[in-house]
C-alpha cells in the first residue's frame, strides 16, 4: 500500500471519528445477531492455552470495542468453564498513520473485560498474524477501502459514476484486494475459525441510490470549488474516493471462497436508517443541526481524501485548511437543501465465513 493511499484512507483524528460515526456504530449494533450465530458455529481448539480475536480496521476504537466486548461475551457463554483458564488476546489493526493515541486511550478507558490488548499497525492487505493462530476475525466498515487507486476517474470522485472502461478497472482492483484480504485471513485463522465481515455494499441492480447521493454531493461541492477557481483542474481530477462498495454476489462468490478455504455460513444485506435523520424527523434536532452533524460524519472519513487532492505546490497548510473548511461549508449548504436524500445510510452486507 502506497503512502499516498495511507494518507487518503485515514479517519479524521483527535477523537473526531469516535465522536462522528453513529452510522458505523449502528452497523456494528446490527451485527450482534450475526456475532451470536458466528460464535455458535465457531469450532477451533484453544491452543496453546490462548484465544485470539482480531479486529481489522479499528480506527479510534469506540465502535470496535462494542463489537469486541459482545464477541467475548458470547464466547464466554459458549465456553464458560474453559475460558476461565484461557486468556483472551485482542489484536487491533489499522494503518500506520491511524490515530493510535486515541485508539490506545479509548481501549484503556473502555476495555474492561475485553481481554489483553495488542496493536498491529499494518495494512490488512498484508498478513497480520502468524499462520493458524487466530480464532475469531472481525471487520466492520473497513474493507471497502482499496489498497491502491486503480486510476483517476475523469468526471467524478466515485467509481459509482465511472464510465464502463473505468469501472472495469476499479472492479478488477476491488476483486484482487478482496481475494488478498481473504487469503491472509485464511492463513491466520485456525481450522474452524470465524471471519465476520460487515461492509459497505450496494444492490446488484443499483436500485439503492443512497450512496450515489452521498458521494455525488461531495463531488458537486468540489465542482463548486472549481467553478470559483478555488481548486485547479488538476486538483479536481485528483479528488477520488479510493473505495469500492461490493455487491453481495461479489462478496460471496463461491469459487473465490473455495479457493481461499472458506465456507459461507450466512450472508445478508441490510439497508439501515440514518440515526441523525431519525433525530431530525422526530424534531429532536433542527435541519441546520442535522446538516452540520451529517457533514461532520462525512468529513470524519472523507477529509483525508479531499486534502490529498490539494496538490498545487504553492499551497501552505493554512491555505489547505481554509479550502477544506470552505468545501465542507458548501457540503453543509447542499445537505440542508436535500435532507431527504440521507434518510438511509448506504447498504451493509453481513457475511459469516468459516475456515475449512
């Protein structure tokens, strides 16, 4: 993974992501029933006297810890006597440029009963753990980020608006990345171990327009900046979200799963409501507050991508920060004009895989 991609795919630091990721939290809360089933189908022996859990894409930890604690709780219910004698180790994984200070602080403050904590600062497109040492792997709202930018999309920031030729290249990159991710997890897992994937997804028939609205509004905000001569042609072209929302068919391809020694226990897709929009509809927050908080949510995962497009050499950090502020002010204005676009969050797929 290149240093440019690491900079693009980093969540906004200093607690910002922890404080502005209700969408991601809702996806994790939805995963609890899948965690129960995953633990029921878990079959690995604990040897040598250790149970290892790994979370891939932990970011700043607040949401991750809710999943980890629930996984451990379910494991305790299944293996109550055995786990009294077996220590649990939790490995938190993210990119080297992640906000590790916030993650460590969050884990220290909130991880009571969540096992012994370790960290692995490396892309999950590499092998993180030794062969056949992992009992339970978990990842949520992470693997849509690609390892490389396949190519710059000419007239948008998202693959969803790519032309046919561009889309084929992005699909190939996404397929290769997913295979690599699964192969490394298969290497790490013991036989009978579980990998539970929660990921941003899209409908096979492109009927769900939520992610289109979300990503198009970002590009329209960038176009506005360009029309005001605030960013250059080169910078507009460089503004690309390095992510890909796979369909459930892409995520559960039987030929691929067989090749990397997995069986699919269960796979489903859900369209989750936007908790901020619900608060707005119920009259608990104003339209402006909804737009402000939704924009903060978007900036928590998008700001690094927009910052990376500001490539004109004369720009100082202060100038970049001012442009970023203007960009999200324009985004907020557009959200206020079209709040109903965001009644739902993009689809999530939930997939339970077991190592053969």
